[in-house]
């Protein structure tokens, strides 16, 4: 039996995120320095990277990490399976509100970055 070829992954939609380079909002085309925009203008590289990062964030895990006590098994499971991007998003949403959760998430980020 031959292995099945993997299906190509759909690319992240860069227009779903605002552009950090030219400042246009989500859903709008990037602007050139001359001010021109439209479908003929490719999205900036920073916007494409932001969209790819956003695609790797798990909203369910962010919800568990932010809305569940740090000692809860659901928090621990979400912490164990979350990507670095998901952990950073949870940390951003906590923004210093819950010290214990923040420390656990930061420790997990350091551990994942050490593995890489």
C-alpha cells in the first residue's frame, strides 16, 4: 500500500489582519508609499507573517488558559498542548492580571523555545 500524499495546506489570509507596515485595517489592500492600493498591490511581508502566526493560534486553548484557574486540569492540558503563538496570545490577554498563570505560561514558552 502506497502512502497518500499530503494535501497542500491552505495559505493564511493576509487580509484578515491589519498591516503593521502601511497601517491599513483588516480587509483592506496594502498601500504603496505613493498611496496607491488595490488588488494589484501585494500584501507586505510583515502582514503575511502576522496572518501565518494568527493561523497557529488556537482560540479554544487561549480561552482555557485565560478563563480557567491555574490548578485546573483543563488549564494544565491546554498549557501542555498549546503552541508558542497561542501561549503568547494568552499572556497578552492576561496582561499582568493573574501572576501565577502568567508565570506558568512564561515558563512553558521558555521550555518550548529551549526545545526548538
